[in-house]
């Protein structure tokens, strides 16, 4: 399985208010600080998202395997 995480940019309040959830797919959403991800996500997914956040903060792309940078 291949999983990708893409940076969709930052949503201002007006854009956040335009979010419409598909009633048969997602019941709710929330924005979570990176340091709270481990409390909200399964460990395998938390590693991936935390790795993506670190890549964004570093201003670079990263290839991860199970949330761990390769190389």
C-alpha cells in the first residue's frame, strides 16, 4: 500500500467555514496541533502526519517508510 500526504496550504477562517462534509463519509473534523496528533491518531498514522509536518517546517519533500525518513 502506498499512502501520500499532500500539503493543501493554510485555510483562513472564511475557507474553513466553506467546508462541507459528505454526510455518508465524515461526521466531523477538527484542526489539531502537531503535538496532539499522537493522542488523536493511531500510531502508524500519527508517525506519517508528524513526518509530513516536519517536512513542511523544513521546507522540503520527504519520503517516509512507516513515518520514518528514508536514507
